[in-house]
């Protein structure tokens, strides 16, 4: 085996979450028009205001379609998506009259989640993590709901929130990501099916991690979830999300929207381990992950932290951002993005400084292997009144092999001369000499690469909740398995 | 049975034959020095023994403690007790020296069926070896060789060797780029590791190193073969006469 081989083989791995669960689906006809939107809304038994909002979003989206306004600026290439060829709603069929409790969840689905390492059984679950499980278009179970309710915390599926807490949904929906924000956000607003909803009451610190596990199962469908987290004054919450999908030759669309609102002195920590099916080693299949995530530090001294580990999807278009409105508010973005085989990722963040003494930190770690293309795209804006604003940006790229690419596009716009900006960037390469060095000391090539990658990512991993950090490390080594032989 | 038996070893890189029939026996407890002009195959021999895949063995046999070394992967050879102190140790950002070395030691212990050593037991061991090589303790938490001077890198190699405790240590031009003080320190470290159970092979250009680490045997490589072997006095002869006097032998090797 030659030296170059060693590194190339590093890029061949198997996706271990690619199984399909056989459940009876309730799916609506293919395609998108106002009737479909009405049908989705009806399926979800939504109040009128929700339907109207969806229809406004849809009409706006149609104008974008006519204007050919699908974003084309990202450093990714994929064929034009046929939006009429997608099934916009698919749910596992419920038994007649079933109420959403764990006993009623289809055992096949429980089995699917336990295969993924997610036990929905509260007794068996690790203490300290509540889970909302979203299967295709619907939330199938939410654990620890009652326990959280005792603290006044609302943690439920978005669908339930629309029905049970319409006043909160009405007040905050679209306030951070309006449906007119961008092409995919408009599409999501029109057809979104489910997602999680969190409301943290004043002064409450969430006693456990909240998490959502998204699973795409059905074929030819898209997943359009929408998550809304509101942290009222002085509250704190840590929220995690994980995602997987079956391995299929056809590409599938995932266009989500996440909105976070932090009021005075509130803190939201949002962590993602994204492991959608990345396609096979020749780039066939995989999820198009076109996502809008944004948080608004609306109150003074509030803080929003995004931490993401992006290993999956064939295309990633994602910029979790912070709008720092409140004085002294803090925005953070910690990211590890891996592009292996033929994966393409264009990801980064925007930090918009509006309030005084607002601070933001960006740490982005891009790893490219195989034929992967990894792009960091960041925007830091210091507005006119943001006196004393500070930003620190660090973006590092790691290349494995010589067929891949790393790109960085940092945009900085400063309109207040008191701002302090720091930007650091580096590019490094895992080379044969490093791997041989490790092997000569007794470590295998896989161990060598795994150690090098983890060393590269540790600044981000330490921001993840403990259990997740371990998972993320494992995931990265699995995602790179076989690249070095 | 010798610890290392090299028989008629031929190896090439990029289709060019570099080793053209090396024969050498090395016993436990011995210190050998490999000398010879540039391009004679000294470093190639070291790399082949360490199982670097860029070098293709075309003929011959190498037994290491009776086992077929040429069938081993680099990490297997390492776990069997072969260590090479590199001429140009690589830098690896993001991983501390101590974390790396403990992982390596534990990989070797695992191979031998021993329990892993935890950080609490490992740190004193590492500190002791670093003291021997007069390295500041702070180096243990710095990234592997990152920003180290040439001399610090070489000393760090010997620290690793002292921790991993190999049965066969090959020092590939460990003396190059060392000032006289560093050379003394490194030599001290190596001498401290001389033992009846261990063999040491020094690849070097200079007699200077051999003033501090006196070899039992000196071999002169030329044109991919060992053209002359002798005791420590051979190195002195080389220092005095250069390689010119072995030209006839060299011609024979070609």
C-alpha cells in the first residue's frame, strides 16, 4: 500500500444509521400548492391564525420562485430541486384514538430510536436529558414533559404548542426569522410540519438538558421542522439536537428554521450534532440540509451560544446567527464541520451587534477529506450604536489528503469606531509524516487520525454538554473511518 | 540468535534501488554505529526497519527477536520494541506531548496484554525522564514538537524513547543540529539507557557523537552495502581519513 492510498482510504466509511423503519405512513400527495398547505394545517388541527401565516408565507415563496430567488451564492453545487416532486407531509399512522403517550407509540418506532441509541423510556433514559423525538413530519414522543411542567417549563412539540399555547406562538413566531427572510425560510414557514417548542419561565434554570432527535424515515419526503425557544428574563436552558436519516440513492430535502429569543439576563445554549445521511462515497444520495437558525439576544445581558458538529448531509447551507440587541449581550458560535467524500458544506455564522458593549466569539473548525469541500462563511456587523462592541473570530481548516478543499469568506462591517475586532485563521494538513510518527510509537493509523482530529476540534468539543462531546468524538472518528489504512 | 538479523536486504524507493544486499546481526546489549557518505542508504535502512511504506523491500529477510519484521506494520514493529528517534521529528498541533506519549505507551502495553497506565502514574514517569534530558516540565503540556527548537525536538525524541523503553532503538542522525551542550545531554540520556537487554543503533555522519556514546561496532555503508565493519577505532579512522580510502571497497559495492 502506498502512502497516498493510506490517506485516501481514510475517506471510505459506512453510514451506520442508514436503516429504514417499516411503518405505515399517512402521507399526502406529492407537490405544493395552497390546497396542500390547507391539508397540512388541517392534518395538524391548527387554529386559523397558523393557516393564514402559512398561506402568507407560501404566497411570498411563490414570488421568490417566480423571481428565481433561490440563493446561489454559497460555495456548493447541486442540481435544481424540483419542489413539486416532494411529499411535504408524512407521518407514521397513529392507532385509532391514540393519545401521545409512550405506550401508544408504535413499537417499530421505539425500536428505531433505540437502534439510534435514544431510549424514549424515561426510566431507562439517562437522567438529565429530556427528549422530543421527531419522526418524519411529526413529534412521536416527548419525555419528562410532566416533570418539567412542575417548574413551569413548557417543552413540547411545535404542533402541541400551536394548540395549547397559541398566545406564545403568536407572539414570537417569525420574530427572529420572518417568513420573508430567505427562500428556504419562506418554504419552511409554508409547509413546516413539526419541531420542538420550549418556553422557559422567568428566573428558572432548566434542571435537565432538553433535546430533540430528528429522524427522516420516509422516502421522497422533505423534513421541514421548526423550533422555537423562548428564554424569559433570567432563565437558562441548554438544548441539544441530533439528526439521522436512512441511506437512499435519492437526495432528500431538509429545510428547517430555528428561532431563539433570549430576554433580559437569559441564556440559551443550543447544541447540534448533525449526522444526516451524507451520500455514499461516490456522492450519490444524501440530505440537502438548507437551514436557517438565528437567535435574538433581545434583552440586556442575555447570551446565546450555538455549538454545532456537522458531519452529515451531502449539502450543508447553514449559518446559526445572533442578533445582539440587548446591551452587554453575548453571542457565541462554535463549529466543527466535516466534509468527506463528495460532501459540500457552506457554513458559518452572522453576528449582528446592535446594543452597546455587545460581544461575540466565533470559533470555526473545518475539516475536509476525500473530495469534500468545506467553506466557512461569516459575517460580523457592528452597527452604529454598538459602542464598545467586540468580536473574536478564529477559523481553522484541516485538510486530509490532496483532493479536498477548504475556503473561508469572512465579511466584516464596522460602523462604530470603538469596536474591537480580532480575526485569526489557519490552514493545516494531516500528512503522512504525522501519521507515520504516531504509528512508529505504536498507535494505529486510525488512532493517529482520530487523535489529530480531536486535538483540532477540542476547542469546540469542550463547549458541548459532556455526553454529547463523547458522542461527537466517536462520530467524527466513524465519519472518517477507513480514510487511513 | 541475534536480536536483529538482517539478511541480504534489498529495498527501493521510486523504483530506485537504495539497499543492495545488507547483512547485519545485532545482539542485545550492543551499540552499533552506522556511518557512510550521503546517499549510502543509512537512513533508508532505518526507515525500512521502522516499516515505512514508501520503501519497498524487493529481496531479503529481517528477523527481530526471531519474528519476521518485514511482515509487520509500523505500529506492530513499535509494539514489538522497535523505536526510531527521527532525524526530523514532525510537529503535530493540538495534541500535548504527554497525552500523545501516554496514548503510545498504552497502545504498546495493550499489545503486550498489560493494563493501561493512568495519568496519575504516568506523569511522574514522564517528569523523571524529562529531568534526565534537562527539559522543562512545561514541555509536557505543549503540542507535540510545535515551536520546539531543533535541539528540543531531538531531546524530546530521547524522552519518548526513555518512556517507551524499547528493546531496539535506532537513532537517525540524532546528533545533527545539536550544539555541544545539547549533544552532551542527549548522549547522557542515551548512555543511561544502555543495558544488556537493549540494542542501540546510531546512524551518524560524525565521530563527535561517538566521543560521548562509544559504540561496540562501527559499520560503513556505501552504495547500499556494508563495506567495512570494525570497532570504535574505525570511526576514528574515518574521521581522520574521510571516506576516500574506502573507495576501492566502494567500487566493489557498485
